[in-house]
C-alpha cells in the first residue's frame, strides 16, 4: 500500500513538473513571438527611415528592402519561438523548407508577383514619381512593393496592381529621359499666310520653359478639307511639360488673332446644278 502511494506521489509530481515546464515554455514562446513580431516591424520601419536619409539611394528600393528586413525578422522569430518549445532548430528549418515548397506550389501566382517585383527592382523600367502607362493604367508611381505596385491616377485614384501584371504588359515611361516633346496642332484657313502662321507659332515658343535645343519648329503636317494643318513642335523638361502645354493652348488663339490668321470652321463646297427637263 505504501509503495503504491509512493508511486502515485512520484507520478503526480512528475505531471506537475511537466505541466510547469510546458507552461513556462509556452509563456516564453508566446513572449518571444510577440517581441519578435514587434521587433520585426520596428526593424522594417527603421530600415525604411534610414534608407530614406541616403540621398544617393533610389527611393524605389526603400519599400522593398524594408519589407525584406521585416519578413526575415518574422522568419527568425518563428524559428526561435518553436525552439523555445523544445523543437530542434534543424527540424524547424526542415519543416519550414517543406512548408515553403508546398506553399510555393499552392501560391504560384503570388510567388510570380514577388519574382516580378524583384525584376522591376533590379531592371528599373520606372521609379517612384515617374508617370507610366502599364497594365492599362496611367498615372504616377507611388510605391513598388514585393507583391504589388501602387499607382496614383491623374484623377486621384489609388490603384494597386500585381507586379506580374505589370511585368508581362507593355510599360511606357513618360518621365524616363527628363525631357518631353510638345506638339501643338492647329488648323488655319487656306487664305492665311504660312509665313505669318510660322511667325505667330514660333513667338509662342518664347517661353523660359521651352528648351533652346532642340530648337522649336514650325511644321505643315497636311491639308484638310477646310484647313491647313500646322504644328508647333518644342521640347521642355518633364516637370514643366503640362504647365507649358496648357499655357500655350491658352495663348494660341490670341496670338493667331494678332497675326490675322483665321481658324476656319469645318466646311464643304457643294456644287448644285439644275438639269433642264427633257423636251417631250
């Protein structure tokens, strides 16, 4: 009887010790996980803030590098938390590797977005602040992330596009070279002087925002039904392009009026003939 009580006491004590040890490991794991998640987020934001202070660093790199630091910290946190429960680190890494393969097969689209994001990062077809057209969206690039690229449209709409959609589409970057060509088209009457039209349009180019090289040009681009189609061609810095374009359009009519150049209405000459009745 005494031996039985002794065995029960030993088993009870072992159970208590096991529960206490497991409870302590559980608490330690939860605390480690919570602290690790907080530190990972802090490390990501700190990395972004630090990179933003580096003048020579392309701002395009900042969001993606910050995200990489955060996800690396989260992965390390998971490994440490599981090891706190007594799980061997090598086993954890093996499990994570197998899980990574399984998740990769299940989320091929997501991984293709990551791969496309890395290609956009290293090849840099555009940068933050550029005006681009890609995946049927036109606007200014706000952010290039691991999974998506954010574009603000000109009517102030926030659009998030999967990186793979951008990478597989045609990308047009209007800000790449820093300068843009401006074409201002207008139709003038056939009675108007082309020399006067050239003088008038080139006078519009007397603007500090118009680049001296390449020099502004006056071009005759075609002859329409009711007008001679002419064009002022000039170049401007990318940042000045839109303001200059709207200002020149605003001044165009006044300049043409001052040179007595007519902007004709669409018209068509109709010849009417009367056929005399047949003699009976």
